[in-house]
C-alpha cells in the first residue's frame, strides 16, 4: 500500500466532500511517517472547528489502534501501510505532546507570533486579544476619538489639519454627532487602511484609473449650454420624454458642490440611457424615442458636469479619509496597543512586513518550528492573515531537502465571508505563485442524496455567461464548478428536491408553504430554514411559533430586547443626564424611582455590575418575569466585562451594551432558523430556502471603499462615486464591472452554500413571478430561468397556492432513526502504556481520584447518555424558580419537544423538588456558573449547576440524571460536593457550614443532602 507522498498539496473540496476528513488523514499520514506531533500546525477559523479537527484525529487514531480492520481502512485512506501497533504509538505520541500541539485557529497562531516578537513591537509581554467587531474594541476606538477631540491633546496646527481632514472625508456632514460619525468612519474603513496604509494609494488615483476624466463646467459656459438645450427641446415629439429631459437639464446645470446625486438629481432611467447610449435616442416605456443630434450631444456634455463634481468630491473625500484614519491610527498605536488590548486585526497588521526576526528566529522563540503547515477553509483567509504567515509558508516551500510540507484545503465556491475580509482570490493566487503546490479537486458528496444533488447541479452547473448576468462572474463560477455526484453509500438514500413558486402573494406567503410541507413531514427529521437576514428569520420564527411549531432562532441577539433591561439602562442615563426628558418620563411610566446622586456614587464605588444588580432588586417584574431575570443576569455579566475596562462613563457603557450580543439557546429536536452564513459547515436532513423577492445577485455597498484588485499594481483606494458617474468615465466603468462581478460571484456562493446544506430534502420557495420577464440579476428570476422546459410530475406534491417548477425524488422521506435513550454503558478504557504520568489537575466530578491515569481521561462516553444530561441541564438552566412558570411553559419557550425524555424529567423536577421554589430571603441565583480555583491539592475547574444565594448562606444544587439515587450513588458524589462547598466558601467568604449541598436526581425525583461534615 506504500504510495508516494505529495509534500505540497492543495485540495479544492466541494460542499460535503469531506474537507475535515482529508485534513485529519493528512495529519495521520505525517504521524505515521514519524513526524513529531509538535512539528505539525493545523489551523482553521474557529475554536469549534479546531476542536472538531482534534477530536477527529484522536478518534481515528483510537479506532485504528484498537481494531485491525479499522487500522487497514485508515491505512488505505491515508495511502500508507501502517499497523495497529503503529497507530497505538502515534496515539501515545499525540497525547504525550498535548501541551505542545498546534491545532487551533489561524488568528491564535498569529497572536503567538506577535507575542514572541513583543519586545521588537514595543508591546507588553502579555496582552489580551479582542474581537475587532465586539463592544470592547468599539469602546477602545471611542477612547481614541475622545483623545483626539480633548482640548490640548493635539497641537493647534495638527488640530486644524485633523478637522480639515474630517470635513473632507465627510463632505460637510460634520455639524451633527461629530464624534459618532468619526467612530463610524473608523469602524467602516479601518480594515482598508490596514491593508493600504501608504498615502500614495489614496492620493487622487484618477490618472491611474481614468482615461477620460469628466470635468466640471464653469458657470458661464454651463448657462449658455442650458439655454441652447432648452431651445432644442421643442423638437422632441414625445411629451413625457420632453418634460423629463427638461428636469434633467435644470438639475445638471444647477449641480454644485453642495448637491447630492442621490437626492438632488432626477431618478430617471433616461439619465442612464443618455450616458450609456451610443446613438441619439432614448428608451421610454420600452419604446425608442429619437432625439435631435445636437440635443443628444449637448445633454451628454452637460451631464459630464455633475459627474466631474462627483469625481472631485470622491478624490477629496478619499484623501481626507486617509488623513483622518492615519491620525486615528497614530493615536491608537501610541495609547491603546501599549496597554495590551489588541484585536486580531491589529495582530495581523503588526505582523505584516515584520522583519526584525527571521522566521527561524521567531520559531525558536515560539519553542519549536512548524515543519508542516495545514490550513483549513483557505478560501476564507484574509489578505492580512496571509501576509502575516506567508514568510513562514514560503520558507517551507523553499526547503531544499524536501522534508517539510504545506497543505491547504477549501472551496472558493463557498467563499461567503468577503464582508469580513475573506479573500477567495488567494486560493488561485497562491497556486499561481507557488507552482510546486499540486492542486486536486473533490466533487463526490458524502452528505447529500442524489435528488438533492440533481437540483444543485441543475442550478449551479454551466451558468450562461450572457449580457444580463455579469459575464465574468459566470465564467469564474464555471471554471470552478464540477458536477456533483453522491458517494456510493448515499446512492440509494431516499431524497426529494423541488422548486415551488407562489401563485398569488396576496393569498399565500412563504410561511404558508413551509407549514404545509412540515405538516406532512416526519417530525424526527432535522430541519433548517435558511434566510438571507436575521430580520427575515425572526419574522418566520414568530409566524411558525404562532402556528404551533417548536422553533429555535439561532445566531446572536441584542441584549436590549426586554423592558426590564431598558428600565435599568434608563435609570443609568437619567443619573448621568438628569435633564434627559425621555429617560425621566420612561422611568415615571414604569413607576421606578432613581436617585441620580446615589447611582453615580455606587458606580464610582462598586462599578456597573454591582450597581445594576442592586437596582434590579427594586424592580417589580410582570408576567414575563423569568425572561426578564435571565436578561438582567446577562446585563450584569456584560457590566462585569465593562468594569474591567476601568471607566465609569455611563455613555460609554450604554454604547457598550448597544454592541453586546447574546448567543441564543440552540435546542435539539426543533426547527432551526438561521442565516445562510450561520449554516456554513452544517448539514440538515431537510432544508427550506425561501427566496426573498428583493434578493439580487448584484448588490454593491456604496459605504465601502473600492480598492485595486488583490495583487494589482499600482495600489489604489477610492471612495467610489455613483454608478451613473462610473458608466460615463473610462476606467471607472471597468472597475464598476469588476465590483458587480465580484458581488454576483459571492451571491452565487451564498446560493450554493444554502442548497448544499440539505442531506435528503430540499425545498426552494420562490415569490410570485413578475408580470413581465424580470432581470436575471434578481435571484428568483435567475432560478426560474434555470428550470427545465418540461413540466414536472407533481401528483400529490404541489402545496396549496403554489406552482411546482421542478420536482425529483420521493416526496415522503422516511423517519430518522433515533438513538435510544440509555444510560452510560461500561466501555473498557484503552490502555496506553504502563506507568503513565499523572495530570496535576482536579475536576470536582472526579474528586475521589486526585491522581488520574491518562487512559481514563480519554475513556469514551456514549453520546446518548451525555446528550440527555446536557439537554436536561440546558433546559433547567433557563428556569429561575419552579413556582413562577409551568414545566410546559418552559419547554415551549426553549423549543423542547413535549414528548422527549428530557421533557419528562423536567416535568418531574417541577413537581418533585420544593427546593426549586423561591425561598424567603433569597438575594440571587447563579445558573451554570463556571469557576476556577486553586486549592492545596491542585487546580480546580468546574461548573455550578445552580447556586441560591442568601445574606449569609448559600445552597449548591447539582442536577444528576442517574437511574439510581441510593447511598452508594450519593457517596460517589460526596467528594465532588465537598470540593464545591470549599470553592464556594472561598468565593463568598462564608463558613462551609453555612453552605447546603443538595443532589437533585431528575430521573427519580429525589433530593439528597450532603452533610457539612461529609
């Protein structure tokens, strides 16, 4: 089975073809070749994905080490003969190097590099990494803005230059919310500045781009031109066209530096016809209207005047924006980075062009060199990230001895993260720059049934490269796409795919179609509804819940979605701004009294978290008390994070809360609604894709700056002018075409990602068709145009109020085979070797074994028992007190199926546990509270299921899903509860005797106390 090894390999892996499988087996191959685990670096884009890669590697090693047949199968997959004993040795080596494994996120690797070069970067030895889009980063940006505006911070000449730069960048919009506008400019454009920091790239790129630059026409010439054109107008025979042209003439002639193209210019297709046409005529309501030659030429000349002014404005704003960002960045690097608060974008930017140390010297400081680089989801790598790691990759690719390796895997057809910096072009550019890298394609889907792939191929294979759709986008897609086929194991898998169109939008909506299909679908099938936006997902979730469906809206939600939270925030704002009438009246309506001086005093003495907690104790909560308490808890958690920023500014805190997001609870066994972006990397039995009527393949965000294409020289940045201006400007028209093609390609990727999430069922729902044929850039029209001419056989398949355009497969899918709910079975632990080293770490759940063998750490636990326990814990985490809502209300709120095993246990909890009803004198409760503590025995980490806090006492309540609650079971958990009591006593500064420990056995309904003397 010995085969050649490709040291430099790239895999273009289509959706569902097994990217993680390939990367994991690449690692297995390297281990089998004798490469030390700490010389392998496998990097991806999220901690979750990195964890999955690690889990897969260990699982394959464990299985191959324990079974001859699996050892042979794994050997075949990795292309190298290897014995079961060999896999055992690899597993031992992997575990022995646990503290030095390099499986993680690419950002974390770059941060490690930055840490090793901290001295040369003049950074503190230890620093914290922040999310560049999170509230903490925004707070730091606000601090820099404050510093720039604070009197005396800038020299007078520098201050004037700064204000002039801001005026240039905002074009006279600086009279209102000056600092807020600047902060938004920074948030929107800082990433572009980090990629293009040189002033030359922002300094009037006109000569680089524009072959025929329109110029503004002097006043006198413009008035003469206006008069001559008005004199020609009577020769136009069509009354409506003549009237519209008169408005265009006056708007163009009156256009000045204070005019706005979007507000002050006629919104008329005639303007586009005049600018883009090549003959003296315009189209009006699909009818060609001839124009006098002189009038046509004069109009085109006059329209160059507003175009010239818009270009001058674009150049001026671009230069001003660079000056503004440059001054901001200068202050940011002087006042923020030295304090050790660094975003991932900062880390990448600082490592770009770093040449104080060679890659080898930096590797030495990192305590080892990575000989083999493995990069996952490469199409989502940003230019900043690639520039930071390219010197290290290049060193590997130039290894004369050929003992090092490079591996990248990804799919440019799934490049949907350009909005956050992902640059899919890097995939091809790396292959072009380093021809030593061999690229292979994978098209076989390990996920989907043949009918699903039939629809995917129908829509995505062989896209016409015509005039109605951006030709370059179609050509680019066709270069990448290869027809998908089902893996052999899935060729007989039942499946169904269809495209349905709503007949009358006044009588039928997408939610009606979804409901009709769901009513006939087996509830055991894992189902997802994918939307383009969070708002449309929320609307669908509300509609389906009102019709009795259990729904989980996934993603992140704002913290400010509850009245109680708004009352507390209004109290803070009123304390800081007593003259704020809105806050005062809001508090009066809520009948909530706030004493400003006391609140401000508490903020200065105790911080936001303590103050908000005390204020919340005075709130009278209504019918939604449980949800309100949960949101208040999250508000206090956010306040604790803010307190770490060491400021008592109420305005800063309110801004911080505005940007704070909560991760929604993901319940099992419910219909999951999420955006297409959130679905990437996931798979579902059935997928619904409702296509919005306004969805368009070409949608440019004119708030963004246009830049030169990656690798294009010379480098340029431009605050792009309106489309109509670009259309009549040689050079900019080509850039506009490129941007539209990039937008169309990314939206093709969005559609492809959505379609390929389905395993067995795929339902594409189109809005009502337009009366006349619409543009093919509209997503729904494009899908209609791809449908076959033959009418599908739709007997028994057509949802009411729709027309089926395409259908293939078996409409009724078989139910999904569910795993039986069983307790953990005894599985023999895999013996690693005699005389194992011990881990100097304690976990409360294993407190009776202060020294544990490595083999037992990696013992397999059956997923069924673990899943049930996790679901019960997850549901009970959402409950405050059992006497404030019913079990069924909790289950419905969390989207838990009422007939599940977890639901049965939750109902028992509500009935059998009086200790979960609200007691007298309670001050607070903690739920699922993580902790870390150091005791003489070692380092303790764990999670309190539930802690009830009183003035000078506390209860620890721990949920157990064991089938038995006898004395032996209680004795087994006694050491764990003993540690819990000691940790909590230390945290609260309470005597251990004041802390009750209670085991709540959710299967048997019994409460067992752990005596303080135990």
